[in-house]
C-alpha cells in the first residue's frame, strides 16, 4: 500500500465542474456602454493577477466585473467563479464562502485557506470577489495568500476602496458619459451611454418611451444632473410611470439646491447618488418607505413569505406587504430574481445600506433583527423536520438558498447579549445541513463559537454538544468528539434530558465504531435505539443508528444480525421517502452482499448508494461507495472483463482524491479500510508494478463528477494512458451523474 495516501506528483485536486465552466449569474437587465472600460479591464486581467475595480456606490462596479469575467471565461479552463462577499459579515467565514461558491465540499477541520490552496493547485481559474469594502483586510489577506500559492489563479475584486494588496492593479470606474452640454452638436456614436441607459430602463416601466428630438435635451439634462451614475439613472427612470422627464429634473433640481447651497453646477458625485436615493425614498408611499427600511435586515435574497413575516407589524400588516414590494420592484429599489422555488427578491447593497440607516433611525432595528432571526430559526426547524421525508433533496436546496440569511441570524445571536442559547439552538438544529450537505467546517465554526459563549446546561447546549461530537467524529477528530459527547451524556443524566441522552450515547457509538471497537459500538447503538424507542423518536438519526449497529455486527463477522438491522433501516427509509440515510444503508447492504458472495446485487446496491450520495453532495458516502465499487470490480462479472483489476485501481485512485477532502482516510478506522486493502492486494497480485501505479495515478486525475460517472459504469477521461493502451484504458464518458446544483 505504499504511496496510496501520499500526494501524487503533479496531481490536480478534485474539481466539481466541467473545464471552462463557472458560476456567474445571468444578467437580469441589459448591459449598456462601458466598452472602453471593458477593454481596459480585459487588458488588466490578461497581464495582472489581482485587479480591483473601485468607484463610488452605484457606479456599476459589479456589473462591469461580471461582464468582463463572462467575456474572459475562455482564458480560464477551470472557469470563472463569483463569490458574493457583501452578505459575509464575519471575516473568519470568508474562506468558507469561497469554498461554497466554488462548490468545494470539505469535511476536514483544516482552515479554509489550506483547503483552497490544496484543491485549486494546478488549476487555471478566475475568482471574482464582489463587494469587498466592508472586509477589505480579510479580502486582501485571502487574495494575497491564494495568489502566492496558486500560479494559475487570477483574482478580480470590486470594492469602494482599494485592497492595497501586493501586486494589485486598480481600475477606477467613473460615471457613464452624459454627452456634451445642452445646445452643443451631438457627438459621434449616437446617444451618450447615460442617456441610452435611461432610455432602456424607462422602456421597462413605460414601453412607449423613446428618446426623440423633442425630449433629447431634457433627458440629457436629467442624466447630467445625476452625474451619469448608473444606479441614480435607473432610479430616476423608474419614476416615469408618474412623472415626465421634465418633472423629474425639476424636482431633482430642488433637492440639489438644498444640498449645494443653491448652486446648480456644484453637484458632487457622492451627493448625486445620495440625493437620488433620498428623493426616490421620499417619493415612495409611507408603506413603501417602511418596507424598504425593514427589508434591509435581509442578507442576500429572500422570498415573499419571509418578507411578509419579518416586515409585518406596527403599521404594515403581513397581507399588505405584497403591494408595496411590487412597487419597490417597479421603482428599481428591489431586484426580482427567479429561482427553482419561485420568485425571490434582493436589495442592492447601496439601497440596503440606505434602508438600514432609516431602520436604525426609527428605533426598530432590534425588533426587526429578532423577527429575522425567528424566521430563519423556523427555516432551520422546519428543515430538520422535512429532512426525514420525501422532500429531503428539496429541503437541502431551500436551506442552501437561505444560507446567507442563516449566517446573518447566527451572527446576530452571537453578537447580541441574551441570545446565546438561541445561537446554540440554531447552530445545532442545522446539523442536517452541516452534515448532509457538506458544510462540516462551517458548522464547527458556529458551534464552537456558541458553545464558548454560554455553558448553562440547557437542552440547546446539549444538542450543540452532540452535533459537535458527531461532526468531529466524521472529521476523524476523536480527541474533540469524545469529551464533547461525554459532557452531553453527563449533562443529560444530571438534567433528566432523555432525548439528549439518546443522541449522546448514539454518537458515542459512532466514535467507538470509527475507533475500531465494534463490540463496544454495538452496545452503545443498542442502548441508543432503546432510548429512541422509549421517547418515540424517529428520524434520519434513528435510521443511521440502525445502519451503524448493523455495520458494527458486520465488522464482528455477524452477517445475519447486520442484515437484520439493514433490513429494518431500509424499510423505514422506503416507508418515509428518506434518501440520505438510505444511501448509507444501501452501502452497508452492498458490503454485506459482497461478504456473502452475492456480487451482482452488491454492485447494484453500491451504485445506487453512490448516485444518492452524489445527489446530496455527501463526500463521505460518495467515497465509501466508490471504494466498495473498486473492490467489486475485481470480482468476476465486473466492468470490462472478469476481475478488471486495472479499473479497480483507477477507482481507488479516484477515491484517494476524495478522501483528501474529508480528512483522515477511512476516518482512521481499520474496519472501514478493509475493502480498500482487499482490493489493493488483489490488484497488486494481478498487475505489474507499473500498471498498479499508472492506473492509480490515472484515477487520481479524475474530477469528482468524472469519478462518479466512471464508478457508475460509464467510464471517464483521464490524463493517463491512451484508450486501448492497457488496463487503464478510458472508454467514452456518458452524461455525468446527477449532482445537486450543478
């Protein structure tokens, strides 16, 4: 087994997408002008590794950066990727946000920077960090560290202030051209960019609008009054449903005169946007202004139901939220977005900041933040309930959509005195998301902070302790897991908390199983299941206890008892539509069938386990299934030929890369290591030393989707031997295996 668990020379890391892909949002509205700036930015990206687009709020930094990134996609084989920094308030979560944006799951306890530098090694990609001004130092440090470690990386950031990082190149974005002064002959190229932008946005609210000879001078004058700031122009265009261009200009002039001492020519840019936003605010109805302020508590996007709950009360009933929200969308204050689950909304950062100022001025901020916290505690609680049922995959998607707001709610609880217990409850309730959807590192971050703030022996603390112990166990960190679980058990006994006792004992069984004490693990799982039955608990955790008990018997050589528990777990999953725990049950059943000599059904079960685990982005279940399929490939009737040892080694190489994203291979367990060891010994006996290593290295070059596709029987492509050149030959790949959010 020498070399199996060391980095392979020149090995790139697992990658979640096809080459040349990325994750940039579609443009909601048309892009107007900026051709010179786009060309300049393209030139900077071609020659510099760190570029920052700076400028005042509302000038269009994000839109320019995203358009430039989309145009540059061809230059980056591994894609162009957007990280929305604005919703991230804690600098310690910046690395987690980057991992999430890149769809890189990692179950280790390593710092995100270490994970990023390893997983992006050898890759050529563009990373866009959008909205860095509130985390300038953290963004500068992250960009500097990544660029030093990753020669194939380029970083494009947007910020109102420069990062002042080493090697940074700046593009300062000016407002849009507004054209010559009134009365001058028009310049070449048609309408100025600011006028074109006004006309396009105006047609969205007044389809018959056009810039004509009769109104061209008035439109040009208005854009000049707005100093060509795109957000100001868009807000003004939204008023055309009620006012003419001349009326809009006259009303703006009155406001400017108040701000500039009566001088119509003294229009500082920062005042132009502030004035336009303020004027838009004044022209809103009382309910619209109230809603604007209250919506500022949302981080990222939200749906109508969330807005109705959070923003209701004291002058605005829940059933009255829709109409002012629709008006705010029409006035370009709120953006409308489509999602798989219906329409969602979001405030631009500049307008969110403005609304937040008004919310603080009204004295309602704390009440609204608590309502926001309550809603997302409800999202987490409902998600925990729905996790055990047929809508499990949908629950994962919905929780991911709420992720930025869940972070904001957790941050509020941790920063606000008296909210510590709710922080423990919220972080613990999200166990299904942290564990089932590949966010172990971030989950540990929130739980560690919450546990350090309040040691009162409550139900919330007990839940946080067993969830922490569970996650640490999955990371192979038994030194943290065991004391956390023992504290939970002792507290449960002292306080009479039967539910916490059941979970503590259950997760102590997991630690014993991974610690190669299957007999002790079986005793603990039996005890936990007795407690679960006594209190009437039935959910995915209970099913997992059955699966784990069966596995403990299997590791002791008692196939009959193991199969009995797997059968019970499978029946419960099929009865309730549970898929996440079901995937682990199928893995265990496949392993048991192999031990019993039933290779064909074992292979079918292992493939279905792999398909489901990949659907949930669960790296542990995915890699266990691939390693088992590698062993099954050595059996007669395997893919390609009876006993395809080369294919088995390819799959082992692919599994090796995935294990590195989880932490300790096979969680440090000799029992879980057994199938891999058996497979490697068979391959070593039947392959030459060169074939043994070459096939492994070929598999280690497969990205995640290609590895899953290959393990499911479809083949894949590697940088290894040419097709037909030996036991590592690569057949054409079919469509990739289904992956959530891909």
